[in-house]
């Protein structure tokens, strides 16, 4: 078992998750199947190293011994070349990646809510058609929606 401090970048070295990366959120202990990248003070930012390693996952998979169980040993992991710009540039990169990640999460949430509401609308539309509350023959012709559909649509927009 190996102890590492908070902020250590961790890389899975074996199995189906080989090359997956994370950051220790607290001081912790783990086994030899996890590789630890200890950021050097005044040289590396943990999140920057993590993002670099995530970007290199395909390369890590290539370096892994893929016979039966994928294994990425420390020597092979050490072959990866990572760009290490000044700390201020690393901070800017991390900030931008986090900003983009937040934007993607917001868009994903809005998309999921839209899909959910469209499914509700579809179900309401099918129910209205089956129960005869709308005339399927004229529905969809511009200007011929029924009051029921108008109410359903208004309810969906609320």
C-alpha cells in the first residue's frame, strides 16, 4: 500500500479501466495497480496534469500490454511526454476547460429537459388523437390545430 497526499493525480494501470485518471481528494492509500503522479510545487497544477493525462488516454492504451488483461506499468507510463508550460498558462488552461465543461453540462441538462418535455408532448398528442380530442386528418395543416392541442402546447411552455 502506498500513501499519497491530496491533489495527487492517479492513473489506473490495469484492467478494463486502464488509463482512467482522477485526482486524490484527500490523503489516501492505494495498491500497486494505481500509478501516482505527484505534482511538483511551483511547477505543476494537479488539474492541469489530470487533463493532460486524460488527453493522452489513447496513447496510454497503446503503451499498455494488451495480451489478456491490459497492463500499463510505470516504465511505460513514463514514456508519455507532457507539455509543462508556466503555472499561469496551466491555470488559464484549467479555467478554460472547466468553463467549457460547465457549459457542456448546462447544454446537456437543457437538452435532457427538452427531450423529456417532447416525450410528454408526444404522449399527450397520442392520447388526444386516440380519444378523439383532435382531428388527425387536419392536424398539422397550418392554422388548423385544435384548442386541446393549443392548451397542451401552452402547458408544455409553462
